[in-house]
C-alpha cells in the first residue's frame, strides 16, 4: 500500500494497515485470495459483509453501493483482447482499495506515478479520478481500434464483395454490444459522482469527473455508430453479391436466349427423315451456318439496343 502523509507531503510504501488521521492510503490487491480480502476489508477496514462478498466474487455489473463509512464501486477496464476486466474500488474518508483478478498494467503505472508525484494521493477523490480516467482513456483507444477494423472491412468488401467477413462482423458486433452495455452503466455511476454530493471527493473535482463522463458518452455514441455501420456493411455486401449474381444470371440468360433458336435450327435439320426439302441442296450446310450467324447477330444487336448487357 501507498501512504501519503499530509503533514510532510511525502509518499512511502508500507504493509497494509489502517491509515492515520493525517494520512491517505491506496491499497492495491491483485488476484487476492478470499482470506486476504476478508482480512483487509473485513478485519482491518471494517467494511460491510455484503461489500466483502462482492469484492471476493467480482462478478458484478457496474454499480455504486453506499454504506455508512465507505462506498463500493464496480468499474471495468479493457484488456488487449477487448474483454472487460472488473475492478472493485472501495473508497473511504482517507483510503482507496482496489481489488482485481487479472493484471492491469495501467494500475501498476499509476501506482508508480503516485510514488513519484505526491500530489496524486492528496485525497481519495484524486486517486479515484486517476483510476477512472485511465479506464475511460482505454475505451477511447478501443473505439479507435473498432474504427480501424471497420475501415479495413469496408475496403475489403469494396475490393472483393465475395470475401467472407460475416463471421468477423457478428463477432465484432457481439464485442461492441458487451462493451457498450458495461460502459452505459458506468456512465450512470459517473453521473452520480459528478452531479451529486459524493462524500469522498472535493467540489473542485466535479469538473474532472464531468470531463470523464463526457469522454465516456462520446465512446458510447461511437459504438452506436460503429454497430449501425457494421449492419450496413453486411447489408451492402449482400446487396453487392445479389447484384453480381443478377449480372451473371443476365449474361447466362442472354447466351441461352441466343442459342435457343440455333438449337431449334440444328434440331430441325438433324431429324432422321428420308425426305427433307433442303436435303438435296449443294450448299445446305453453309446456308444453315449463314442463317445461324445472321440470327445470332440480329439477336445480339437487339439486346445491345435494349441495354440488356
């Protein structure tokens, strides 16, 4: 844990304990065992049993539970695989406790930054803002990643309408839906922190939480636009495939129509009868070829005039 002493303005690291009146503590618990969570939250910091239970399970949706002497927040970071990673945040009058299962590099970076910059730990609201701000910044990076993926998919469809991207589109939409559901609920939590009297932040911090809420709102709007664009892209590909199929069917139909009278002619003169009027002609074979070529040319010219191909 990190301890900030307001009297001397210094930050140092200690084993987990309850901070004094002039101290602010940040306890970082990465993949703790249930006994460790019970000891720190239940025995040392006297948290509510329901809060201890939520911190052990870490399977909550984004929420904010208010207790007598502390508040429990559930917020989510995003992994490199674009999967939400839950963070349990316990906030008191002079402490912040973060509980999470998977490794979160930005938490480690922020922890080291607080060791070097004492002002980051001046009160619990500053620590809370730093954590939430980094999570939302990652959301913006994820939104940019979705934008790049969407642009590459659009270029691929325009280059080759027969490319198989339906599975990628549905998978991306599922990921967006999962993230959007989490982020929308987090926006409600941020609104409660920024617009209401949050007991462990200062009045001047409200504008910073409003800024985070503005960023998260823009991410939600971007995700909505991307989801609509993915649906439109899938419909566009299906439409382009349909147009291509129509062109192929039109070409085949034209060829079939041209060969239909030719097939009739060769079938007529291919009958096995002894007496056929033109059978004795010296150049009958040539006449038939000339007739078929002229008939094919007339039909081709007619189709061209009608702009059928």
